[in-house]
């Protein structure tokens, strides 16, 4: 196959990955701290995912998909690297509580790839080596997403985690596997060739949506393995003007910005500050709806019987993207604004780190007649101001009209704190809240002492000489059946 001398983007990303691997100290301290918090958060989401039936089915399925030494959290089974990545990514995104940013779920793709990369190599991987691989994976994923979005790929119908997340996962896996500059570049372009996933399943409800991040992680690991075996793809995969990744994602020769990938690469770390951890089990725009309603309920007294109508406003994209039929399966409960608003009005909703009970009542609420009846009085419309200001932003407005004519209104203002147009920056979670969320997600799976061991191990990982101390902590936890 004829190779091109272009490939500027792939080579620059590979140079970045290799430079961070050779000198992890260049990663700022606050970025390292955020990486460990995201690692703990994803461990919590993966552990909880075992309680979500479709995700659990996938995890059980992949345990027999190939031979290997890769571990599966919550199981004594060992499996192949790609199967482990698929399982962990699926479990992490099983209940919409994993991190999110720039319309991609980086952690559910990157963390599984790092875990597989750790298990694939016999050499010692220090805690900082593991953190460095995570940081690079987040950077690659978020920068790619900003390059092509948020508008063009969403309008076309792509779901970005199995695309950009796959490329970031390939970068992370390649680092831990010890691939050189050429191998790392090849891993990323091969992942770009293999990537794919549709937005319809993500927005309208499907068990398969939960697998998208798993596929991103799996694709990244597979691409790194292919590169390690000497397979080669086009180095100009990202920027080719006719058939390149960015051209295909946007269906446009000019609808993407390659500078978003390159600007400040290696000097400015944006992967964590342009993403955020969720505290409700819903899509990003529904978080705004819940927060707006919760603020109204703090200052206004009314009963459900008092409500004449509720009008929820979002940018036009979310009105178009959602399925507005009342949920008929648990796959639809995360992205339905009418359901989210009704649940927020009926329940005293608090973040999962304050009330783990949301993990149960959110799953079962669609079977309640009072929730369905209230949802029938809720309209989801285009908020023209929000649409003009940021047509793909996650801010929401809520107007509650009572039968006596009283009108109560509130609107979120996340965009004020946003680092970029695609940033998902709702209420920020401190480390204390991340820890409490982890406890909430694992309280039915682990004893308190095991939780504390895992928390201290993960948050202290950057200082240990061998990342496998994480697995040692999980080996102890496996005494409890998950």
C-alpha cells in the first residue's frame, strides 16, 4: 500500500503521546488529580453497571469471547483485551452516570482501554504511566470531538463515543503497550478507520446504545494490537480532503477545524476541564431540566394537583433528537425530557452522591401512573433565546403554570462557565462528591472497608511504582460477589 508523507495530525498526536509517556511530569498537578477522580468515577460506574441487566448480559457474553489475561471488574473471569474493553466500556455507560463532554463520553472509552493495556503488558507500569495514558486518551478524544463538532456530526446522526473515543482509546492502549511513534500514529488512524455508531439508538432508546462506549474502547484496543502486528493504514486519515475522517464525520470539506486538535497540544490540557461528571442518570440536557425544576421547588410551594402545564425549553437540536413518547422500556428513561421533568416534580431529586435512592426510583418510575399522567401535561419546545445563543448547549428553561394562573420560571446558565462551545460543564463535582458518588454506586456491591481501600488506592495511584496495586485492591473486593 502506498503511504503518504502527509499525516500531520496523526504524527502530531503520536508525538504528543510519546512525549507525555517519556516525561509524565509535564502533566500539571491539577490535571493528574482530575485524572484520578475520573478513574474512580468510572470504576464506580463500571461496578454499578453489573446491576443493569443489558450491560450485565454483555459482560457475561464477552467473558467467553477469546482467551487472555485481562480482568473483568466484578468477576473472577479472564478474557481477551478487546473483550475486556468492550465489557468495561458497556458497564461504564450502562446507566448514564459516566462523564461527558463535547458530545462524547471519554472515560467509558479511555479507562477500559487503559485497563486492557495494563493487563496486556508484562512490564511494570507505574501509577504515573497509567495516569499519563489516561490524560493522553482524554486529550485526543476531546480535541477530535471539538474539531468536528458539536453541530455537523450530530445533525448527520453520528454518535461520537465509538468514533472519537475509539481514537483516544487507541492512543492510551498504544502508550501502555509500549508502541513507538509510528505504531502510536498507526493505532490512531486504524481506530479511525474502524470506528462507528449511530445517534438514533443513543437518543430514541435502545439496549445497544449502552454498548457504544464499549465499542469505542474495544476498537481502540483492537487498533493498537493491529498496529503492534505491523498492519498499516493511511497516515493522512484525519485530514484527507476527500475521504478523511473529519471530512466524513461532517460531510463537508470545510465543516471541521483541524486547529482544534493542534492548538496548544502538549502545553494546554483541555480534556478534563471541557468534560464533567454526571450526578443524575440522564442525558446532559435533562440534567438542566432537573436542576431548573429543583431551584423552583426550593422557593415555591405547590402540589402536583396544582399544575396546569409545564413548558420545558431547550435548543432545537434536543427537541428534534428526543423521542417524546412516554418511555416504554428502561432504555428510554435517560433521554426523555417529559419523563425527567415529571420525575423532578414528583420527587425531591438530589444528586446521586446525596441520595443513592435515585438509582432505584429513576429506573422504575416509568411504570407509575402518576408519572405518566403528569408527563402528559409537559411540553418540550424550542427556546429561541437558548437556540440563538448556543444551539448545541445544554442549558434548559422551565415554566410551570398553576391552575390559579401563577407562573414560576427558572433557567440554567451552564454556558457561562463553559470553556468552549461544546463543553459539558454543569455543576462541578469536588473530590468529596466524587468519592460520595463512588460509595453510592458501589454500596450494594462492596463493604465499607473495601470501598475505602479502593478509594485510597485509586486516588493515590500517581505515587505508586506499579499500577497493578489497583487490581490487588479489587482482588480483595472480589471476596464479595458482585
